[in-house]
C-alpha cells in the first residue's frame, strides 16, 4: 500500500524581510512567516539582543509533533516583531519558533517546546 506524506514546516520568507532604523536603533521589524495549519500565531518578540521568538498555539494535542502530524498545508502571515525594551541593531538575528499554548491536550503540566530555529539575516556591514 502506498503512503502519502504531506510536508509542512516552519520558516521565514527571506525575500519579505523589512527593517527600519533610527539613529542605530531598530524601530520596525516585519517579515512573512509560514507554518503548519494546525498552529495559530500568537506573537513575535525580541527576547535577547539577537533572538526573535515567534510564539504559537498548537491546535491538536500536547506536542509539536501532534499538531504537525495533523497539518495538511502551510499558512502564511505577515508579522510585526514587538520591540518593547529593545534597543540597538544586532549584527545577526536568530529566529526561534516556540509552542507556548495548546488546545485538545489531555496531559497535565504542559511544557513549551521549540519548533526549530535558524539565522534570519545579518545586518552588519
């Protein structure tokens, strides 16, 4: 019997990255992300000087693999990164996708999971 696999993943559309600066400080960071359809985007924020954490809610079960396994397509979304309590312009920016909330989870003591990460862009000269 043949099996069919649908490949869906998390990522950043590197062609759609938008930065604004003023006097050496980031004032706006926007880009397009794609993610499996059984996840819901919550927010994106700098949590360190060079790391953007993109938070998601899983809609099917307790773990990344639960929602990933039931996803059939990728969603895309233009997002804006929260810059509260952040100043400067990093030489490189890393992106981390993280599962912070879940629905339809039958286990107690949910613990967030990282869904992957990578370097988004170098902003140095």
